[in-house]
């Protein structure tokens, strides 16, 4: 189920014309490579980290591996977004804001996007607490979406997300 969700999310990113960087523990990447032979995504093996720091470690690793990106989206692998329009709406909002996140019924949810101006802060994140501080320090733009798939995760970092994907915006944004 998780591998299917990753491939579906990648297809939605491709439909929104976003580059994909899959960040996951080595065991998950190995299983994913065996299951999906024809991937156009870049992959990064996540250094060992505690389950409590998995989200922050994945975000930091993804940002470090794509320093020239215009921004990054954090999309947990098990979000079953049903509408590609969700990523398009977030992508458009990220052109004008430092941090954006999906909302449904004004409830903060993931995916969350970060502008390239936050690069130096993102590569120094070392804990969930640091990520919370970053998200509280900068103005964050909620983007109301009509996508029940994003209801699976709150905007606030969860201690153990199995896989995170980072995507970049278009350079012309």
C-alpha cells in the first residue's frame, strides 16, 4: 500500500511539473526500487535517525541534496491525495509565501512547502522542536484545498512518518 502511495504521489508531482526527491531509510528505498523499476525520481538514503526525528531528518536531507531548488514540499508517503490540483494550488501559493500548507475546513494539514529563502534554516534543523519554531517564526500561508486525502496528517510534525518526498518549484517561479 505504501509503495503504491509513493508512486501515486510521484505521478501527481509529475502532473504538476515538479521534480521529486524521495528521502527514506535504506530498507524502504530498496523495497521501493524492487517494486518500481521505472522511476524518474532522485532518491536519498536517510541517515540513521530516531523515529522521533524522522521527519526533520528527511526534510534536512532532501534540502541538502537539492540546494539550487526554488523550494521544497514535504509530502509524507502515506498521504493519499486524490486531486493533483492540491499540489498545483500549493505550488502557486509558494511563489508568493515563505511557507505554505494545505488546509481542509481551516484545519492545518500536510503537505507543507518551504521557499528557498529558508534554505540555511532548513539544513540546520535538528529536532521537531526546531521545525515548530521555524514554522511559528515565519508567516505561513494556509491554502484551502478540496482534497480529503490530506486529512491523514496534521501540519504539525508527527514523530514517525515513514517516508518524505521533497519537490522543487520551477526556477522561473
